[in-house]
C-alpha cells in the first residue's frame, strides 16, 4: 500500500528497519513494518493510540527485540542488545517522560554511566563544562550543577537530547516528546530539531498533533493496528489524507448498537474541576445510554472518571447519580449511590492476579456479604457465579486463578464483579485495551447488553472504531476540557481526531 | 541537594553539641577522658559497618544481616588468631574482611540476580550467619588472653608516628582506620562511576536500566560492600572487646547500623545521602549511647531509643520528600 509517489531520498539512509514484526504474548502489535530514517530528515511515525508507534520506537532504540525483521545502520545489519548498545551505535531514544534522576545534577544526568574521568576519578569540572557545551548547542541555558528535581518536562527532554548529542548520536528517536509540552516549548523544540537536521541527524518523530507534524516533519509514515498503511513526503500530502490513513479501517467486526431505549438522566456532572488535570466538565448520561469520551492520551479523560468515582478530590463541581448528590465523596459512597468503575489498567487496579475467579468476582460485594466481619465462601462463590454466567466468562472452573484467563475474559470478570453491586452508572476506562480483536467483540456485546438493560455507560476509549460503534453520543476532550460533542449520526473518525488533536476543520477538509 | 545535605549535617552537629551539653550540665563526669574514649572506641565499629549499608540503602535496598555478618566474620577472625597465631593480625583481618565480602556476595546474588526482595533475603541470612557463628565456635567464646596482644593494641595505641603529639597520641588505630574507611567511601561515592551509578539506581531504577546502567551488578556490589563493612567491623570488634562470644557479637547491631545510616540523611526511598552525614550520625549515636550510660539510664532503654530515633528520622524524611516533590510540582 506504500504510496508510489515517494520521491527521491533527501539524504543517505542512516537507519533502516525492514519487515519488523513484534508480539507481546499472543497479541501481535507490529506486522511487517519497514521504515527508513535519512540524514537531515525528520520522519514522522503517526497512528492512533495503540497503533504500534511507541513499540516501533522502542525497537529502533534497542529497548525491545523484534520477533522478526532486521535493522541496518548505514547499510550494515545490526542487532541491539539494549538501549546502551543502541546509544553506543549512535541511536538515541528520547522518551515522552524523560529518563532523568531527580536528585542528580543536570550535568550528571547528561553523562550518567560515562562521566569524564581524570586519573581514574570523575572530573566534575570537565563534566560541567561539557554539559554546558552540549546544552548551548541546543540553545538551552540551565544551571548544570542544580539537581534536576523541579525542572519542567521540556527542560528534562533537553537534558536527554544533550545526552544524545554527547554520544554523537546519528539517529534520534523522539517518542511522543511533544505530548506534554506547552505550545511555546514545542516551538523551541522544533527550532532545536531544525538545528539537528541541518547537522545531518536522522530523526524519527512520534506524535499526534497534526499541526506539529506538518510544521516539523519532512516525511510521514502512518501505522494502523500494527501495520504500515502508507508513507509520503509532507509536501505531497495534506492533513485530510493522513487522517484517512489513520482511521480508515474495516468495521465489519463491530457489534450492532441497535436503537437505544433512553430513560431518565442517571449521571449528571456539573462544572467538575480539578486543576490542572481538567476544568469545567459538564455532562450527563441517561439510563440506557452509552456516552463515549474520546481524546488523546493526557487529555484528562481518566482523571474525570476517577473524580466521578471519588478516587480524586475535585476543586469544584457537582456529581449527581440518580438524584443522589455526591460531594467530597469517596469510592465507597459512589458505589452506594450506584457507580461502578472498570479501570484502565487491569493488572494494577482491576484484578488480584493470583486469586481465583470467584474471589475476584465477589470482591466488590465482600462488605455486603460479610456477617460479623466474616465472609461465607459458599455465598461468595454463588454470587460470583451470577456475574460470570451472565457475561459468559469462558473458564475451566471458578477456582482457576484469574491470571490464567485471557484479557477479554478477565475484563468480563471485572465487569461482572461490579454488576453484583447493582450499579446504575458504569464507568469504563479503555475497556478493551490489551484484548485481542475477537475478544473485543465479546466485550462490546456485553457493554451493549448492559446499556440495553438500563445501565448508563460512560466509556473512555482511545479506540476510535469502538467509540463510533458503541456510543450514542461522543464527547471529545482536549487539554482538560470537553471541546466537542457529536451525536451518533454526526460522529466521524476524522471529526473526532480533528477535535482531539486541535486541527481546525479547515485543515481537515483542506 | 548540597544545601539539603549541609542542612542535615548541620542539624547532626547541633544535636551532638546539645546532647553533650545537656549531659555535662546534668553530670560533669561525662567529660572525663575515659568517657570520650569509650565513645571513640564504639563509634568506629558502627561507622565502618554503616558505610557499606549506606550504599545498600541508597539503592533502595536494606541489609538486616549485617550484625550476623559482623558476628560470623569477627568470630572466625578470633578463632583463627587463637588457633593459628602465625597468620598474624593482618592476615587474619584480611580473611575476616574477605569472609564478610563473601557473605555479602551471597546476599547480593540472591537480591540482584535471583530477585529475592532484600528484606527477605537478608532476614534469612541473618539467621543462617548467626547459626554458622555458633557452629564454627562450637558455642564457646574466645577470651582476650587467647588473642594476640597486637590485635588489642589496635584499640589501645595510635600510630607510633603520632606518639609525641599531645592529645592526638591518645587516639588509637581503630579510629584512624574508621576515618580512612569513611574518606574512601566518600571519595568512592562521589568520584567513581560506580558510586554515581548507585545514586542513579536509587533515584530512578527504571531510568537507570534504560540509560544502560548495569543495574544488577550495581545492586550486587552494594551488598558486597556492605559485607566488607560488616566483616571489617567484626575484626574491629574482636580488637575492641577481646572477648568474642557467639551469641553476643554483633547481636542487634543491624538496628544500630540502619539507624545510623537513616539518621545520617540516607533516605530509605533511595537516591540521596552520603558518607559525611552518616559519619556524623554514628558519632551522634555514640554520644547518645555514652550519655545514657553516664546518666545511669538502663541499657535496656538503648534499643528502644534507637528504634524511636530511627522512626522519627524516617517520618521526617518522608515528609521532607513529599514537600520537595510538591514544590517540584510532581505527583505526591
């Protein structure tokens, strides 16, 4: 599918990856990807969340070893044993959340593990001088003796870039480097990249925001579901074409939403604010309705769910659940009022991995089952079975440890656990993350059925087809605010991405 | 960070002055030469063992077996000197320290390579090493008349070179040895890549791995250093007390060592602190120790007081770290 229009190379190919495949356990995240990074060129790797961009970046940076495919540096095949090996070969990976050591000085953060020495001891004076030199080359002034704690993300990224320069890196891979930067900081970074480009560095740039991509990058490759769907020069494309590449996908495996039977408002959120994560969030979800909350990573969607559930305190605003007002509430109060939260990170927050299915399945109603502080196992197992049967969890028996189940079935146990509390509002955070395609459809079916049975569902998802297929309404968040609302009939992938990434409609339709 | 450390060191010095002042005001006998000697001779053991523990705690680990390492190494050294006096004090000391390194390597191997949590691994070896101390000694103690005079002299005499200098000439070898160990530790932690790797690992373990620091080796070596410190302290113990009893030597010493390190400004959350603060805190604990005994507060209180001071220091560190993160605008 690679565009035939890719014009002659702008520089020598420094790093090339050919036919790279990667899987984590049973989940294939990259299939047969080939990219080339050329001297003096910024090559954007684009795609939705979960498309495989960061995995590819980590492979290029030596963090992961691909299961198939080859890397070549200046035409010679190489294997990378780790990030240090990559760095030694001149490939530096700059992370979204920079890898800095808060209690060490700026200078040491640049040179950690390879400080200049004199007569066997670290030469602190030379290290500080060199640090200043490399920071100056980036046009940055920082107190190199001061500890890094307290510096902004942008400054810490400059420290990583300086570290890369000090290694004389030929290849720089910027993994979502701009995601947490302010517009002013992005401008500064972009100037730094121009400078590095002029020096002949080959740069891979992973990002989301169209505006940035089109101002910074020379070449654009788009990934979707682990496949490369296209590559083009910036000058030969436009935002609209790129968006189409990013989202255009078959939707045949998705469920029928059917006509929703809407009831009264079950969840009413008014002016909810928790600075600096989100501000003035107002939304309502009716019984039987599925509302999708779309947006980029870091837009504040998960924070909103956490605040509704009472996990985080808010500065101001009101949450009401079927008439019950929740103010300064904790999760126990929220559960009492009828709210259930299925968290994003199953491994960390959703399940107790070594425990059995029934222990996990009855967890949410443990306090209710307890008599004199003790829980009768038999009742707990019966209750858990209600949940697992209703959602058709595939398992050997309920004594099985939950970690032996597939991601999809684990998620069903988690949802089933909450159903036992008879919730009226179900908050879902990335309900199908890390779940393979077939099982996704199962989870989708469950969500639709729950809505049909009268539950109000508020779903955060970065999977656009999922949002489009399930949601009766889609709210889009950007920078901690709801920036657009789409009704089901008006919602399009392009529209949502444009709203989420801040591209103007004019750009999208240009 | 320098300012912060300086502040910690300053408060330690003030605490030492305060305790000495209060003790002198209440009981003039405190200032006698005999008392000062008594402090000086206990502090070196603590300081030498604490230097290795410092590296371990900076990496976010802990070694609770250090008292048993001291015990087994000290006991072995004493037995060797009793049964094979031809080894000489130096030879036996090297064996004692080498044994400490080996015991530390066992801890480090389990923690760095087998990924056993530090508290579990070293709690296990705390028991094992103590048991071995009984086994090698047959449960019998070594008495001072069985040990060579040279060994005792480490705690009695100073270098011949300084014998003419007033006051200084009364400072025995063990103090000079401990000072040397502390200076080397400070230089090692400040001026070698290994030392800096220890701080990096403790400050941000994930970043350390991704920045290519040999995380397993750095962890392993921290426990080896801790073993060396414990082994060396065991040799000094034999010199200091003369009588080496398998159930007495180093028993409960881990609490004192860990207290010294944490009070000295090494955060149990890793990444900060260093030799100067720990050295001062060893001195502080020594002063407290002597003050308690001069003020006729029963020995039985000592453990409880160490434990209390340790908890106060950890809570203070935690609060301090939180406020530092808050100021830096990080998640608390």
